[in-house]
């Protein structure tokens, strides 16, 4: 028997995680830095690991995790590409390696010091099935903050997505707007990680946005469709997994991948038909 | 003659410990079309980037639109850039990007409109006016990545003009375009200048790209000013041979210019 009281927060959590990841994914995929999701996940893990080493546990680990992910996001946002002569993806690659190294060093230190690292592991590989209303409210608050930021800075983010150089040349304060956006991305992703896990978030950033890019034109419409695809992946994946008793995370990832494949087929059919 | 829009005095710019631009004096007057030409590595793009505040001089003074560019930072630099329309050499080539032609042209209004403010009807009117004037109205709702290279270039010019700039900087605006599109872009630059009297600074490699309204060529070589004046005076046979090798001749007709091989043993 389907216990709605138990599963409702799970369904809302999955839908919210999908919608917020799809929303921010429009700009992340548009800027061609989908690896940001994995990088932020490992930075959050590194933060949580060292928080745990300092004696924090349970929900309190969210704070050092947020600290780690925000530092990584700000490093990417504030680095001047003209000065460092590094592509964003090269910076992400560096941040990913450094934070992953730090995270595993910290996990190793747990063993050396004879401490449990269970809390840390569950933060990164959280399970959607254990999502409760408290998690949902946190996700809603972070997603609301992100949505408000996008509404306020929509025209600037659209310009930055097209070309950072062009946006700067047109007199847009690129560094400030982009860094602010990346900080909110770090917050949303870190809050979502502990509920739905890192791998699933990565798929929910990339697939819905890439699918929306295939089927619609216009930045605002793409954002809405991407958020819709994300929400459909989160909720649809959960419902399929509930009906088939398959793991929810895996099914959600597969649903989002199937949506992308379907969108690519639709685009190809449209191009062939000349519409 | 109108006041100077760009003034460089004892300007030096270094990159990787090498001097890439070394100008004793350079003035570009307002309301003119000026071409900056020279071989690869002559310092043309460096000069443009310095004028936009992307590269800091190591020595000397650089004033653009009465602003001392090297001293600008933060919001002052952003406000200064809003007065300049810039058409870069390289365009974003992401075919899957869903931005429409109208949205790309609107980027030009974004800085001008200011933070925390949405586009007004007037902003969209200016954007649509430039889309119309550049013959892009039928493409306005098409994705930027789906239109041709020439149409993309026109969209970027519309974006720069929607900014209502005092100075238009074009960095190799006909790069990678076929002959037909090259001529259309040259005609567009000519019309823009005739209709708005805007100051145009054009960086290019080919004399064929100069519109008839271009009365002055600034020729750079190895970061230094080699010659300046009308194209006929700057691009003499001797100078072309010195810069690009023997076997080329130059033709000037009706305000347009072309370099062609003499035939036979072209080096």
C-alpha cells in the first residue's frame, strides 16, 4: 500500500530538486560548464569532511559543506580569465582534483583518528527515499533564492551565457553577477546533495537543460522548459521506481537521459521536415 | 576637424615581457571612419583591447571618449564601455544555444538599462529598430546559432548599435565571410556611418574591406606606427612589397581599394 504521508515529501523533494537543477542548468549548460556540478559536490564533501574532523555531526555538517562549495564557486567566479589564461573548464578541473584530494585525505584521516565517516558519506550520497519535510523546506528556500536572483539578473545572465567577453564589452558587471549566481548554485546544489545525492544532481543539471536546448528557442522559454523537464524527471522517475520497485535515483537519472534522447530525436525530425 | 575620440601618447603595452605596442602618438578624430591595419602580430587587436580597458598599458597615456582608460575600474569602467559598441573578431559558435537574434541584439541594451531594471518599451523599440535597419526582421525569432555567419555578424553589429554608442569598434568584421557577405558588411558599415555619423574604428587585414567613407588608414607593424593617412598614400607598391612580398599590385577606384597578384611569380 502506497503511504502518501511518508512518500509525499519524497515526491515534492524529487520534483523540487529536478526543477531547481533544471533552472540553473540552463545557464550552466549554456556556459558549457556542466562539470561544475561534480566540482561543487566534491568541494562540499571536502568541507563536510573537515567539519566532521572538527567534531561537527548530522545536519551541522551542512555548514562546512556550504563553506567548501561556496569557496569553490567564488574561485571560479572571481578568477579573471584574461589574467589567468585558463579556460573555465580547466579551472573546474583544477578545483575538482584539489577538492577531491582534500576530501579523500580527510576521509583517510577519519580512519587514522579512529572516527566514523558515515555522516559525511550520507551527506554526499543522500537517499531521496529518506527526504523529509525539513529537507523540503530547505530545498524550497534555496530554490526560491535562486529563482529570485534569476528574475532580478535575468538580462545580465542571458548576456553572460551568450558571451562573457561581449557582456563585459557591453558594460555589464560580469564578475559580480556571475559570482553571485555561482554562489547560489553552490548553495542549491549542496542543499540538494544531502537529499538526493551528487550523481543524480549532475544528471539533473545537464540533461533537462540540454533537452530544452533541443526543442525551444528563447532564453526565458528554455529556462521554464528545462525546469519542467527536471521536475518531470524527478517526479516521474520516483513514480516509476515506486511502481516497479527499482532504485529511485537510478530511474530518475534514466528518465532525464531518455528525455534528452527524445528531445534530440524531435529536433532532428523537425530539421528533416524543415520546420 | 572634430575632437579626438582616441588619443594615445607614449603608449607602451607589454605581454609576456615583450613590448607588443609602442606608439609615440596616435589621434583618431570623432565622426570619422579609421582603419587600423597591419600584418599578424602588428598590435591591432591589442590597441582595441586597450581602448576597451581589457589590457592595461605599461607606460604612457590612453584617452578614449575623454576618459583615461587605464585609471578606470569597477562601475566606472562598465559605464565607459556602455559608450562603445564592440564587434569582436570571434563570434560564439555554439549552434545549440537557444538565444534568438532579437535576444542577442538586446544584449547591447543590457548594460545601458542598468542593474535591477527591466527593459522598457523604448529599449525594445531601439533593439527592433536596429534589427529592422540591418535587414534582420525576418530572422528576429530564429535561434542565433541557426543563421548564417554573415547574418550572425550583422546581428552582432545590431547588438553594438542598439547600445547607441559614441564609438563603434569592429575587429575584422568580415573574417570567414564569403565575397557576397563581405560586400554586404562593407555596405552596412558605410550606411551606418552615413546615417549616424558615428566614429568607426575598423581593424582589418584586407584593403577590400575599407568602405568609401574610410579616409584614414593607420598602419602598424611590430607594435609601432608605420604610416598613417589615406589608403592611397599608405599602401604604395613599395610598402606592399616591403610588408607582404613582391608580385602584388594595389588598385584604388571609387573610394574602394584592392590588392591583387600581378600574375606569374607571386611570392
